[in-house]
C-alpha cells in the first residue's frame, strides 16, 4: 500500500521571481563585471578605493610628464613599448594588491559551493575572475598609453606620429594583461588569506626579477652574452617585452636585446597554460570542500 | 616576553602555508649560489652582487614582511586577537613577544642562509660572508619591528610594506640619494660594509647614522605597536 506523504512544503509567502532567467552566460558575465568593478574598489568601501586609484594615478604620471616634455622641450617622451617595463614595479604591486581580493574572500568564507549551486560552473567562475583581472591590467597599461598617444597627436610634433609603436605597445599590453592575470590568480588562489596572497604574488615578482638581474650580471661578466640574454627572460615583464620585440619589431626595452627567434612567444603561452591548469586543479578541490 | 604567547605564535607561523614562503626564498638563495659556483662565476664581485640584489635587496624585506606582519595581522583580520587581548597580559608585552618571534624567524631564515650562500661562493674572502650576515641580521630585526607595527596599524599591512620596500627603497632610493638615508636596506648594507673589506662594495650611508637610526626605528616601532595595541578596535572587513 502507498502511504500518504507526510512532508509538505508550505508556501510561507515569499515573493516568487517571475522574470526571465538569463542563464549561465549572463551569470558569468555579471560575475566578471562585478569582479572588475571590485578590482578598482567600485562598489566597495572608500578605503578599498585608495590603493587601486593611487596605483592607477602613478601609472599615468610618466605619460603626463612625457607629454609635457614633448610640448615644452620638443623632445621625444617615453617610447610606447617601454612603458610597461619602466613601470613594472607599479604593475606588480597592483597585481599583488588586487588579485587576492578576487579569489581569497570566496575561499576564506567557503562560499564557492553557493556559486556552483547556480548555473555558473567552475570554468565560468575561473574565466570570469581571470577576465576581470586581465581587463583591469590591460586598462592600467592601455589608458596611459592612449593618453600619451592623444597627447602626442595634440602636441603635433614635427614628423609623423609613432602610430605603429603605439599599436605595438597596445598589442603588448594584451599579452601583459593575460600573462599577469593568469600568474596573479594562480598564486593568489593558493591561500584563503589576503595578506599571504599579496605576499606570495609580490614574492614571485621580486624573486624572478632579482634572479634574472643576478644571472644577467654574472653571465655577462664571465662573457656568456647569449646565456645572459636568456637570463633576462626569467623576469615576466622582460619576457613579454621579448614577445613584443619578436612580434612587432619594437626596440628592446632592457637596453641589451633578447635571444633571437620566437622562443619568448612560445614560453608565454606555456606559462599561461601552466597557470590556468594550476587554477583549474585548485578549484576542482576547493569547489567540493 | 610571554612564553605561552610566543609558543602559540611560533606554531601559527610554522604550521601553516606561510612556512613555505619562509623556506622557499632562502633555499632559492642557496641554490642560486650553488648554481653560480657551478657555472664558474664564483668571484668576489658575483658574491657581492648576489648578496646586494638578492639577499639584502629582495629576500630580507620579503622575509621581514612575511614574518613581521604574519605574527599579528592574520589574528587581527580574523578577530581572534580579542581572545589574546582579553587575557591579563600587558599589551606592550604582547607586542614585544610577537616581535621577538618575528625577529628570531628572520634571523634563522634570512641571516643563516645569507651566510651559507656567501660562504659557498667565496669562503671567507674579504669578510663578505660575515658582513652581509651581520647586515641581514640587524636589518631583518628592524624590518620585523617596522612591519609588525604596520600589521597593527593597517589592514593593508602587506601592500603598504611592499610599497615601502619596492617603491621607496627600490625606485626612489635608486634615483634620489637622500632617500637612501631612510632605508633599512641601506642601513643593513652599511653594517655589511663595515665588516667586509671588499673593494666591490661601497655604501652611501655612514655607520654613524645607520646604527642609531636602526635602533631608534626598531624601538620606536615597538613602542608604537605596543601603545596601538592598547586601543585596538576590531572592525569588519570590507
């Protein structure tokens, strides 16, 4: 015989949602937009806005100075392809300060299962976070470059504008953004603590830049110039600069040149792939806990 | 100094992922020294370069940052510091205890590997190994105190500390000679220069300025951190 069901779900009067359900794509997009706003502190407390806007302002300073130099002294300003390499410390600090914000709170407060109970999948979540950080890093490099280019056009120096250099630098900015975002999220997602995340991302940058500087100096002093140029590529900023040189034919920003060939263009995708694979593995585990 | 607080802090520092960052950098320093020896670049110039850019310039501020903020900032972030502050222990004593833990960690993880790396490269030639070890030791203690203070004053201690180490000591110090006077890294180098007689190594800050400055900064930071802990307010995270 079949017994009557005893458990009943009562309608206790919550209002139902009757609007359109936008599905997985919209959810991922909303997450990405919200993350991007959060990186710059929009929609967060005033204190959260200080750091990103301070760093973004510092990024603009060389562009402003370069425009002034072009207008007043009639000299060339900072070359476009060298912008990111010149400001690499600021970019690294921004990456270190903001990438833990994107991933650490969700891990720390164990809200990932809540995300994944919605149509958003692990891949969507990671994609949204990566896209948000990549767009933020791109804006951080591209806005000063564009300002500088606009300034160059307005100042109207004698001779043609450096349009090809500007475009090359913008192409380089895309590579910078994707590489840095992948590294930043991969390192920051290892720990649920924000402070430790900041420390590990900045440690990675300082470590790679110091190692490349030491090996470059030593290898050069014992006369192994080719090896010294390879040592340069340990620093992620010089690695992307080498891609710029190989793809767009810009001048090397390190003053020394890079190993010939397209090796850098091969290393960058490998690094990105390793970082993204690391993030995927990390979240496969985190999603179930 | 309170041994129970020290014990808890040591366990928190060494039992978590934080220890990986503390271990990886010194291991990398020794590995680089070994590698440089292998490729035949182990002269005094190389040793000074490695010590200056990597040991004092990169590893020391990072370890000071991780240890200095790590002993107190996570507890403040979690709010678990209340349990500690509610105990009948004087707040300055808590600050001093946390500082001793941080300073001892920096001494073990920064000064000892610095000596091993330098000794691996050039033995005790020109006193480079001893000089930089001493510099790393005192510089590390000063960094630990300053970053401990940062951990008590601000939620963004690590970011602020990174900006100090990278932008002030690295960028500004590189272009503006006056800024080097107010840089822990330079004070550590002054001490190293005093002990070593290497001709490849010159510092800008005199020892007569560096040592008193280091003592004042360390003690001042400790005092301030102790006072600050007495009126710490726990507010929500953003």
